[in-house]
């Protein structure tokens, strides 16, 4: 908060605002939040004394209160600040109109102790549900807008009009993510992995998908980076591990040696509690640790190689398998990998997609496979989109393959059917030997 809202006032107000939000959600109506900052109070306090400042604040409040509709409410939330809650504005224009009206009535000079004083205000606006889903987020967005209004010397700014679009849009995604996590908007898709020696499925990677009622399908490439900048990544990872563990039971029934891979992002890797939390989850679900694979990207590990090595060792001690994801895109050498207790390297799809045409790519894939095997690490190629590439990987001695050619990521129910019907499944596996 860069304006002076007292902590206690803020938390009382957030509680009240949340009740308004809940009411609006139930009633399917909008809710507007206006943060009003009075510019010249400090100046006034110094020239005319605090009492003059207090009287001005009280008069401002009265003036604003006079133009409010019956259900609107005004709250003093800081030395120089008010918040206005507008239940059921018809649209954004309505909230802007209220803000304009306030700027207008504050233009009229105030008579304080025989002095004629102009108050001058800046206003930041946010709207439920368009901009945020809960009170805290609405307030923070209105604050971003207000700060922007003060800086740019404009009387009124709507949070959606703030110049720094990236800050606002990732903020909106963040608040929606928080909401999505509580309201089951995320689902896990699974992409099968094939053992190249047996030509049979050996497991699947869990990949999250976000179905947002307003935005539609949001790909993980968009929401994971935003989630990584928040403290949501650990709860999100635990959510996915829990769901994957629950669904694992069904896959396990069809395939005794089936493994499930879950992605761990950098922020989670460096959380001091992550090993214990994951340990507890797999114990609760009774997952055989060796059938859980944790995928960590090469770049995540390089943020702090020493700490990540310690964490990976602790995971290894639990008996879970570790894979290095997107291998080849970072700067880690195989010499570094040798020191890690990893079981698998996943060659990044950028080397695999064109390896049948690009000799350089094929050479990289071959080198990674040979060196990994020297260290007794298995290799999975991701991004296998064609039969020729699958054959080429088989000839190079690659252990596993994952890609659209065999199967795209799919919901758990589809995977269950796929495990029974696909040419790569255990039951029909012999047909797949022919390719
Ligand atoms: P990733 O871990 O490298 O996952 C593989 C990505 O490659 C997936 O994209 C998958 O759909 C895509 N892919 C698989 N086979 C092929 C193929 O043959 N051709 C091509 N062109 N692409 C293929 P997706 O599902 O969009 O996920 C993107 C990234 O988002 C993942 O890359 C991973 O880094 C991240 N991600 C997804 N779900 C999670 C999650 O639950 N937690 C974390 N931390 N990251 C996740
Ligand atoms: Ca992965
Ligand atoms: Ca990858």
C-alpha cells in the first residue's frame, strides 16, 4: 500500500467489503470500489494545524455522503483516504460517473477557519467481477489505479486503464487464480509416456489446465508464470499432486507399474517445507514412492544449484523418482547432472521436433542419450510427433518417448479408456510392435 491506510482500518474494511462481494456474487450484480485520496491534507495540517485538517476531512465526508444513493457507503480508511462502495452499478460508466461527480463537488472550495481551501482528490476504481473476485484483490487493484492517478496527475483512473498493462493483467490473473483454486476450475490432463523397448505405455505426465468461465481455456504457459510470482504455487502444486494421487489408483488398477509425473516449479523447489508436504501427501494416498516422478526443469535447479541438490537428495531419500525437464535448454552440464540423484533426463522438445531433418538436433539428442546412459540415467524424448522420429529415437537407444504422435494430453477418464484400447496399451501392446 503506498497510500496511508492503517492496517487495522484496512482489515475491518476488507471484511465489510467481502460481505458486499459475497452479496453481489449471490445476486449476480456488479460492485464498484472507489479509493479517494485527498491531496493537500499534509500541506493543510502544516499551515493551519491538525484540527483544520480534521475539519476538512469531516466536511469532505459530509459532502460526498450527500450525493450517495441509499445503499452506497463511504469509509474512512486512512489519514487522507476514503473508500466508497457502490453496490450494483449498472456498468463501468456508472462507477466513473460517480467518481466524476465526487471530483466535481470537491472542486468547490471549503471554508475552514475563514480560509477558502480546495481539497483536490484522485480516485482509483475497480469493479467486481470484471477485475477481481475478492475484496482484497479489488482493493489492491483500486490502489494500483489510484497510485497511477496520483503519479500521472489525473483525477480518475479505472484499474483497467492503468498504463502498466502487464502489472494489471497479471494481477487480475493472480486474483482469479486464487479464486480458481478454491472453485475447482483447474483440471489435470495426462500425457502417456511410451517405453521404446517394449513399445508399451509406462506412465503419464500430469499437465494442468485452467477452464475459466469468463476467459475460457487458459494454457499453462500463461498462468504458471503468473502463479510462480505469487505464493500460490505451493498450494497449486499440492492440489495437483493430491488430484494425481487420487486418480493414480485407477491407472494403477489397469497397469501395475504405471508411474505418474508431476511438474515442480522453481518457487516450489526452494520452499523449505516442500519435501515434508509431498512426503505427507504420498503417504496419505499410499502411492508407492518409486511410481511418482517429480519433474524439475534444468533452469529451476540452476537458480541455486547447491540448495536444489540438497532438496533433490531429500526427495531421493523418500524413494521418489526425479526427472530433469527441458534438458538442453539451460546451462547445466552433464558433469553437473552426474552429481544429482536423478533417474531421468527429458530432452527438450525443441531438439526432438525436427531431429529427422536437422542433423545438429539429431547429434544433440544422440550425445545426451549416450552420456546419460554412461551415468545410468534414463532418457525420455518429448515432442515426438511422427513415426520416423519415434524409430530414430529407438535406434539411438532412447528409453522413453512422449508426444502427440502417440497421444496428446487428455483428461483422466479418457486416459483410462486409452489405457484399455490404445495400440500402446498393455492389452494390445503387441500390435504396436509393428509401429
Ligand atoms: P512441459 O513440462 O515441458 O510439458 C510438455 C509440454 O509439451 C506440454 O504442454 C505438452 O502438451 C506439450 N507437448 C507434448 N507432446 C508434444 C508434441 O508432440 N508436440 C508439441 N509441440 N508439444 C507437445 P502444456 O501442457 O501446454 O504445458 C506447458 C508447460 O507448462 C509444461 O511444459 C510445464 O512446464 C508447465 N506446466 C503444465 N502443467 C503444470 C503444472 O501442473 N505445474 C507446473 N509447475 N508446471 C506445469
Ligand atoms: Ca514436464
Ligand atoms: Ca518439458
